[in-house]
C-alpha cells in the first residue's frame, strides 16, 4: 500500500475514534491479531502453552531480595546524545500536548508530540484495533533478544532437534514471528559459564556450549531459507523486508569462553559464524569483566569492572561490526565499556530501575549514557523486571517502562527486547504473535505513528546500521583465494584427533602467500602443512579435543592481497 494512502486510512480511523468519544477500554478483538500478517493470518495458530516456558537458570537475580537505591542523575555536559531529532507527530486527539524530553543536558531537544491519551469506548475498540494493526503491519519491527535456540537444540546431545517452521509450544517460532509482524529477531546463544573442579573458569566447555547454540541458529537458517534470512551486513534487514522473510541476527549472551590466550581469535571466529551482537557477561563475572552478581562461576568474588582483555575485546568488536550489549553488566563494568567504545551500545533486554528496582535493570544515569552514545535501551518483558508484584504485570506495565525512557531521554533511544523463551511474560503478551498488542497500547496512549515506528524497530535499525557502517571488516572481500574445507558446517566426526584440511583454489596469474596460510582451532592458531600439487592445507591434531563442539578457520591470501577466511563448526560424535 502506498504511504500516502496508508496515512489517509489511519487518519480516517483515528477520526472515527474521536467522533465516538470516550469511556472504558475494551478487550482487543481477535481480528486485530489476525490482520497483522495477511499471508499467515488464516492458518497460523496464535496460542501457546505457557507452561513450557523455561527461565534460563534459577540463578537469575531474585528481585524480592536484591534491590538498588534509585539514582537521581547529575546533569553534566559529558553525556550529550549524539543523535537528536524533532518529530511532528500525527495525532488521534483533537487537542495535543507537546512533550519536550531531554537526554541529560544538550543544546537541542528530542521532541515527541504526544496527544492527550484517548480512552476508547467499547464501540470503538475495533477501530482502534484496525488503526493499530495497520501501523504495525507497515512498521519495521525488531526484537533484540530471545532464547529460543535453547529449546531448538537437544538438552542432552546439544545437537539441533526442533525445526521452528511449524507452530510449537515455544514463545518464538516462524508462524508466531509472522503473525507478530516481527521483521528481525535476534537469537541469543547463552551461557552462564562453567567452573573447573577446584576452581577457575572452564573456557573450553563454555566455548563448546556456545558453538552448539550457534550451530543451532545456523541449522535453523539452513532448514528455512524460504522464511528466514541471516542479517550480517548493512542492507540485510532491508533485503529481509523486501523478500517477505524474517531477518535473523545471531548474538552471544555471556562470553565465558574468552581467555587471555584465545579471546581475540575466538572473537574473530564467532564473527565469521555470523555473530553481530555480544554481551560480555551474563550475571556471573568472567575474564572480560564483572557481571551483576559480582562473583565468578566458582563462587569467588570479583572486582575491578572491565579487564584489560575486556577493553581489547570491546575495541575489536567496534572494528568488526559486533554490537556491544551492556545488559547483565554490573555498574562498574558498564561505565568502563562506555568509556572505551567508539560506537553506540545496546541494552538488548533491560528495563528501568526507576520503576522496578532490580540489579538487572538500568538506572536513569545509565539510560542517559546509552542515549548519549547514540544507543538504544530495549525493554525486557520479564515480569520481575517490570514490577515488584510480578503476578500483576500486564502489557500496560511494560509500556510504563517505555514511557519512562521516552520521558527521560526522548523517543529515539527505546526499543523492544522481549527475552522470549527465557523469561516469564506479561499477561496478554504470552508469545511473539502478541507483539502487535504493544502497538495497540502505544496508540491508545496517544503515541503518534512515526514515534511508534521508532519504538518498534526504527531506533534499533539506526543503531545496527551505525555499528555495521563503522566496520570495514563487514565489507565484501574480493580478489582472495577460494577456500573449500573438507568438512561441512555442523559435521560430526568420529575422533578427537582429527585431520583438518581444505583446498585452496588459485586464480590465474596470482601467487599464493605461503606465510598467510593458517588454521585456527578454538582460538588457537596453527601453521599447517601445504601440498602445492593438490593445493591443500592440512593440520593433524595430536592433542585430543576433549569437548564436543569446536570451531575451525582456514586462512589464505595471495601475495599483497587480503586474507580469505572460511570458518565452520564441527563436533565429536
């Protein structure tokens, strides 16, 4: 539908709401959800078995026992947002209230025109449904965090098991994403870290677990090319929307595999595998910095915020186009990251501590600092992060957190980070198919269409494009050798001492740079053997691989040219 026609329809529907006056908000009709995706509404089941939802671990912070004092932020000139915008909004009321919101102290303001909220009578509920459905259907919708891959892989073997192409009991599957109008879903590969016997961090096991989950995301993409498209470069979100597919971005939640000896090389390998967002910690501390628990996985206390390795990793992430996720960091680590990063950061699933005191939420000073970086705070849907009385949480409670962030820093710095399949959802927002209900609530509160579009995904899209544009390493590499590994992605092999090899296809007139040849296994760089006759590089591992999942990268370059990289995950049967 052309933009001007769509806006005329929205205006007519909104005028109808005004003409019928106010009193009492009605239950949303089933037709609202069914109109959000024309191609799927007739066949997709939108219900789910909420009882199957699993919260990641019982070690998540208990909000009833852990609280923080609310902080009234000091106004300083060091946290001036780099992005400001003045928006003249369409309204659904005859009188409007212009709200000017400020991200700390700044020379210009980020204005949001929010009309006086309209209370809709029962007779106008369908009109509101239809207006909201139209806005939602045309909007770019981005959810920056779900844990669905935890359910896709088998809990015992860690191998991919459940194809989400059909309706499942999960909060996220392809039919629910389509019904919910979600254009980009970020799938997180989550670990909480592992302790070695006798203390210390088990980096190898954490790496194996992460690779199993990343392999699950890759497997899901391979199984559903007609419905899903990987988002790894600048225009991939646009390509997904144009092709009618749901974009999938891969992220890491908890970098517990990173050690001083392997951290940077592992980061490069994860980038090769499509990782485009990374949270340095989960709740536990690690070699990169402190999590909100301020203890390591073995129970020892941590201190010091971001480590030297953590600083190096953040700098490399900026170069590589990997978004820095500050959710789960303790406050000292948070401020260290903000001091190091040269690009905007994201809080992929964190809510406002001002409304619900919880160590996993962000205080106002942190929200202002994220906005100052040009970043975005994506509100978490987890009930205990939205209200002290978790049983009372509804969509209304969730939107209260959006309101607070908008009032604090402006419309340009807030988005959605559901935590689907890893958290307890508000009433009325049980799974991804119900996300349009947020649009309805925003419209009912008087948010204009342009501002709703920013909250649903426009702000996240701006941040993603900014980080990707900063990274030359995401640009296509040309004039490099073609590397063809013997193994395929996700292959199982029978031995822990494999022989890893790949054929290097030469171009006529170009000479291979023998010094560029390398094979990297789990972040460790090896010098391979090269057979010129077969153009094959080979590495025969002598020390047994003890964990199940591993990552290997083959590298080669022509004389004076860029280096080609071919990376894949394999596992020991």
